[in-house]
């Protein structure tokens, strides 16, 4: 099913995100549906821009590292669900990952998210966001297996990503809240939705600050 056509119940979204449990049998956070839909629209918009404009601004050679030889036979929704199923990364991780994706695109104006690079970009940003937000993390080798990459490939993607981000990984509470609001607006046409904005997650982000950068490099 196309995630953009998925009807999200305001009450269910509210309950899942305010009462999210990190147990093994937890349901998939509904923020994943919103993020998948948002990225799909971003890709469609980028495709129209490329088609309608002369490509005077080209992607840097370094961003080509995210291109895969063969496009994975997985939708963005399915890929995000797979990552959650095997990592149990909480909702705040996906919000921070979205912050990173936005920053990455702003820092690399010639970069366009497309079907060839989106999966590698997602697994990289989610892994880095998980290291930033959560206390317990899987090794890179595990994330690589979940994402369908070799460990050396994911290590290289992570290192390239960090340098292209100028290691600017800190996400303060106000930035986190603004991206939550943006994600809310994506699904707020039919009612008032709430994306993971528990005080616990916000305080965790605030307390960690720049000290998390060292942990990302492990």
C-alpha cells in the first residue's frame, strides 16, 4: 500500500507516540508512515525539478557514494519498517534522522534523493541518529546486515556522511520541536496529530549535546 494514501487515526497516532513502549512486541511507530510519505513526495518533487530544469547544479562525486548499483526491491515504507523491526529504534530516532537528511540536502545543494540513493541514506542517518539519541545501540555490522550492506560499505557511508555534515549532529530541543511540528503538519489536514514530543526524549537530546559526536565515531 502506498504510505501517502494511508489514513492515520489521530487517536491511535497520539496514543502510540505519547505512550510508546520500547518492548520487543511494540507496534511500528506511526511516525514511520509520515516520514515515508514525506520522503516519497520529496523524491517526486526532485524528479520533476530534474526533468524540467537543465542540470547545471550536479551532485558532487562524494555524494555518489550513496548510489547503489541495483535499486532495492523495497518501498521506503517497507525499508523503514524492516529497520524498526530489527533495531527497535524509538520514534525520536526517526525525527532526528529526518533532521539529518534535511541538513545533508542543505549542505549539498546538488544532491537529490532518488530511488538509487534513498535506502543507503536512510540506514546511515538512522544509525547515526540512534547513536545520538539512544543509550544502547547495535554495532555497525548489525545495522549493515539490517540495511542489506556489508559492514565496510556502511562504515564508509557513515564516515562520508559525517564529514559532509561537518560533524554538526547536535539537535537541540527547539530544533527537535520544530521538526516535530513540521511532521505534524504533514498529517494535520484531518485533525490534530502529535509526533513524539515526550519530555523524556527532549531532555535526553538536550542533555547529550555535543558529547554524542565522539560516540558516533565508535
